[in-house]
C-alpha cells in the first residue's frame, strides 16, 4: 500500500511541468504579427517561430521571454530564419533550467516563484554558468542555515555567471556563492555581491583585493552591504580608515570604487565644496585623490 502511494507522489512530481503548460498569449501573437507586417515578412516565414514558442509552452516553459526574443528580432529587422537558431538556443537554456530546478525540488528545495526562478536560471546558463556548477551549488546549499528555495538557487547560479564575466575563476566564484548561501544570504544579496565582485574583477586579478579574505568575512556572518561599504559608513576603525593597503581585511580601495570623490567620507559630502580644515586654505577644491593614494 505504501509503495503504491509513493509511486503516485513521484508520478505527480514528474508530471508537474506539463501540467503547467502555457500557450502564446493573444497579445503576444498580435504584436508579433504587427511587427511581421511592418517588416514585410509573410505569415509563413514567422509561423515556425510561433510554433516553437508554443511547443516550449507545452513543456511548461514560460512563453513570454521566448515571445519577447521573437519580437526583439523582428523589431530590429532580423530575418526570421536568423531568429530561429537564437530562439532554439534560448529554449534549450530554459529546458536545462527546468530540469535543474526540478532536480533541486526532488532534493527538498522549495518551489517559490516558479517562473522567476526559471527565467533567472536560464539567464545564468546563457551567461556562462554550467549545469555541473549549478548542481554543485544545489548540493552545497542543502547544508546552509536556511531552507533553500528555487529562487535562491537560481540567484546563486546567476551570481556565479556574473562573477565569471568579471574574470573571477569559477572555483572561487562558486566558493563565494556557496558561502553566501550557507550564511543565509537572500537572492538579492547574492546578486549584489556578484556585481560588486565583477566590478572589482581587476583588483582581485592583480592582487589588490583578496577573494579568500572576502570569503572569510562572509563565513563570519558579515552581510553583503558591509563587505565593500563599511568604511564609507563612518564605522571603520584605524585599519579601515582609507589609507591605502594598511587594513588587514580591507577589500576595496576608496579611490577606485567609483562611488564619488571621497567614498570614505560620504556622510559629509559638503567637504567637497566647504572644507572644514581652514589651516589648509590652499587646497579648498581637493578631489580626494591625494590622501587615499
């Protein structure tokens, strides 16, 4: 009796994707046809694209992003025959994303916002994350402090892809993302972390910032909004006061951060045009580049 019940449950899980099948909306179809006519294409030339979107929808893949790709190509004047391979590749990313999220679900990941998770995961794969890397993230995530959702896993995969775009080695990027997941980072925090790491990619490559130090800070529970901005909030101590490389755990260099002329003193922006050091009147318009270097 028990084995029969388990079989029914497994069957319902495996069949869940097709049960959520969707078709191209009337609005999207009308917009595609409008663009087709405007570009002088025949209905026969565009129909294969519409059929491809509908077939993907029958498999449980959200048709909206696929339809948007078709509309984007037509609006730019791309020949439908050239749109087809791009659409096919995007569909393959969605199919892989769907499989990865389904695997994660069988291992206990909470579904959450299914379409958002699938779109984020497909984007991660399109931007360079691999299936094996995502599977490893899913495995590590099970040991974290919070219950893993598919949204979180997808955000982790996209974060890894973003770091790889910044020339961060896959192994190091995966270690940062995994540590963030273990420490309870939210999806938005993982994505913010990856953008900061990508932006500072050259600093990490040249040794002016250290990925191991960053990972250690995350492992100690330090949140993403403090990893790079702490000395701009007025709370930094002597070793974080913005004097070059003297800080042991310092990860960012204020003169290279791109957050204003004096990022270590943003709490007093008026210093840029009203200096509070009358004993040095000869430098009322200092740009902030001298002392921090």
